[in-house]
């Protein structure tokens, strides 16, 4: 399943943190659209400051019981990100 990736504008909110709820939605939709895999949930860390180059991991649980590791990198300080599936268990 490696190789899925996307750029997304997650946007900024008034507290200057990444909108983790929106990011989780974007990842779930992207995996469904690109791979046809149903995602039951995505979990990303909360309150990540908007900071270009910041990299962190999220996890996605698929409907068939797999857990995907998603690596997210902020491409600027405006809330734009690049994400890709980097592991599976």
C-alpha cells in the first residue's frame, strides 16, 4: 500500500495550530479515493503548531483491520501539508 501521498491545505485557525480534525478527514478521504480502502478512523496529534518542515505521524485504521502509519510534513507555515502512507501493521 506504500506510495499513496497527497498535498492538502489544512488551513490555519485562530490559535496558529494545525487543524488536526480537518487533517484526519483529508487523510481518510485521500486513502479512500486513491486506494479504494475504507478507513474507519484516523488519529493525528492535537495542537501541532503551524511550522514549515514539522514532521509527525498519524495512524489510520482500515475497515479490514489494518493499521497504517501516515507521515505528515507541513510544507509551509500556513497549514499546507504533504502526507503519505509509510507503514502498515
